[in-house]
C-alpha cells in the first residue's frame, strides 16, 4: 500500500470511495462534502491523502483548516472525512492515513487537529475530549469532539468556538 497526496485526477475516485463507504442515508452528503472541501478556499491550507493499492484508491483522509474564535494559537485542522473501502477495513489503513496526515501536518508546523468521531477509534491515535474548543453546534455526543495537540501545550488554557471551512459549517455535518 502507498499513501500519497491526492491529485486533481483522483477526485472522482475519492467521491466514489466516500459514497460507497458511508451509510446510505449519509453517503451522498459526505461524498459531496469531500469534493466541496477540496474546492473550498476557506478550507486552505488543507491536506488530502489517499491510500492506494495496485493502482486503486482504497482509502482517503482530508484535513481542512480550522482556528479558534478570538485566539491566535496557530494553524489548526479538522480531520473530516476519513474513508476506507469496506473490503479493506480492519487492516490498519485508516490508522496509517491518520498517522501519515499527522506527521505531515507536524512538519508543516500545525498546532492542533480536531475530529468529531468515534472516541474508541480516535483515542487510539491520541485524540482526547475535554479540551476548551467548542464545536460549531451543540452535539448530542460531546465526548466525540476530540483534539490532538501537535505542538506542546498548544491548547493549554485555550477556550473558544471552532472556526472551520464554509463547506463544513452547515449543521448537518455536526
């Protein structure tokens, strides 16, 4: 398996991957969100990585720009979405994409990454709840709103509401 930065030519395969991977009731919206984020100037800087095997895209992860209202804590990101082809799940591909993304963002001097996802899954790679960054909307499961510091003490004493890309702002994605 090879993990690389996605290209313009990958967009249709990325769209199809997200469409095929997510539950039927959300698949189209998540696939479209992915394309929208890739085109959204307010998502910049972003990082889009694909996992490829035998010339086929089997995984994708996207990190889009995020900040905290009223603070100047440096560049942050939101991890959303992440997809691995169903017949390749459970093989560590998602975790490998996350690790490669975090390593790349650290090299870019990013300060933090946020995610709204399964605490059991994301805590395995270091994400934790209980930080001072509020989500864009009230969440039914606040413990699923997690952060990971890429720079030591980046989130220490930080309180405020997340600011994210326009494409990710609608309530349906929260």
